[in-house]
C-alpha cells in the first residue's frame, strides 16, 4: 500500500479536525497554526467515536463523548477515561503543499 494524497495544506482549516478514510482506515487530520499537519487514528480508544467530531485544542484533540484528550504528536491520551493511544501516521507535505498519508505506515512514538 502506498501513501495517498488527501489534499493540500491550503485546503485545511487551521485547528479544525478533518476526517479521511484511506484504504478503509479512518484518520483525523489537523493543521496547526504553524502549518504542521498531523494524522492520527480517528476512532477514540474508549468508545466507537470519531475524534474528528471533537475539538482541537493546542496540540491535542478532545473526544466529545467523555472528554479524553489525545496528543496529535504521539496519539497518547492525555486525560482519562481513554488510556490506550491511537495510532500516528506519517505525513508528507511536498513543496506545493500537497499532503500524502500512508495508512499502513504508523509512526513509532515513545
Ligand atoms: S468515547 Fe471517547 S472518551 Fe469516551
């Protein structure tokens, strides 16, 4: 499987969650104020809730159901009740701002 183009950085609203499904994998994509693009698993690990329906705050996204915050950089929950991380996916942005994400390439974070 290869990385898939999801759009350009110009098309992403700052600090807004965007849901994409790549090869059947739901992913939430967020561009921060500095223009950095993050991609993490879209399904909350506490319940079957789309994180893209939640709220972006600084470098985290909050699940609307019970309030767990997930780091956009590590995928780790920062607050309970979720305690398992969501996956983090490799994001590539080319010189023209075209974003590609590989749903099979998870980033190892410590
Ligand atoms: S379903 Fe996300 S915190 Fe409960």
